[in-house]
């Protein structure tokens, strides 16, 4: 159920960005980062140690 909500929110966010970009005439810079098996503290400047 939570995954479905996340997909819907992602689609709505992409649609909003594309609508704003088409109205302004310039293309937006979009970066998509996909990580498999990544936890909350796996990324950062402290190497996961707090």
C-alpha cells in the first residue's frame, strides 16, 4: 500500500515538473537516483557513523 502511494506521488511530481517546464519554455534538470538495498544511514558525510 505504501509503495503504491509512493509511485502515485512520484508520478504527480514528475507531471508537475513537466507542466511547469513546458510553460516556461526551458527544460528542467532532473536527476533520478535509484539505489537497491540502501538504508537510512548508508549515505552521508559521516559514513553512517553518528
